[in-house]
C-alpha cells in the first residue's frame, strides 16, 4: 500500500481518485489507472498509544514555563547548534537541566573538527516547579519547537517522568490541556 500512496502524492495526481475496499482480513486500494494494491489487515491495535502515555505523578516533578520565552530560547539554541555543526542527523540535541526552581537549556557541539566545538546555554524562568532533585534530560530541539508551535496558551507544563522513557508537555486551558508525549535523547 505504501507504493500506491507514494504514487498519489505527486502534485499532478493530487486530485485523482482512489478506491479503498476493506474486508474482514484484507484490504484493496485501486488507483485511478486501474492498478490494484492489496494486502492483509494487521490484527490488533497499532500503535497502542495508551501504553506510551506516562501516567501518575512524574517521578522527577513538573515545571510550568512561559511558552513564548521558552520557545525563543529553544529556537535560538537549535539554530546556534545547527550553524555550529557540520551535520546533524535529525536536529541538534538540547540538554535540559532542572534544579529546584530553575531550568537551564544548553547545546553542546563536539564534532570531530576543532572549529565545531563549543556550547551555549540559556536560563529559562520557571513559573512553578515541583522538581524534587536536580535532573538532566535531552530532547531534539526541533521536536520541542514542534510542540511549542502547536500550542497557543501562555504556559506549558513539563512533566519529568523519566530520563530514558516518555515524558510529556501539557498546554494550558487555552490549548484545551493538549497533551504531547515526547521521548528523550540518550545523553552521552
């Protein structure tokens, strides 16, 4: 089915019709040119989103942050890291260091060339925090920006569940308490 979908993603074919037929165990996709792509249906629910949404009290605590200044800090560090490094696989990794009521976001470049070494950090004001101990976690800068850009409210709450598992960002009332689950990047 992926081949058929790729075929219809071309601009000249954007308004052509396809027909999808679903049976109890089988699916057929018939393209505008008569080509039929078929395959078995997957048994079960995929993916099971409920399993990756962290539940309960965050192990490391929460931090409520003003969205706009936080977004500017993340955007600036991400651009700095992109400009300072030769290549990034997805997006620069940003390190989030939480202490009792503070958040420091930093980008560290350690490329093989001496010209690509350096670091930058920004202290971000935290409006409210329940962080128990100092903790550090890393995320791709562009992923955080995607979350922050999708929200409209004044604040965002970060729930710090785990350094190796899913964590979450929750928008305020203006965003209908939108929930975004994000996986951290392994710190080296």
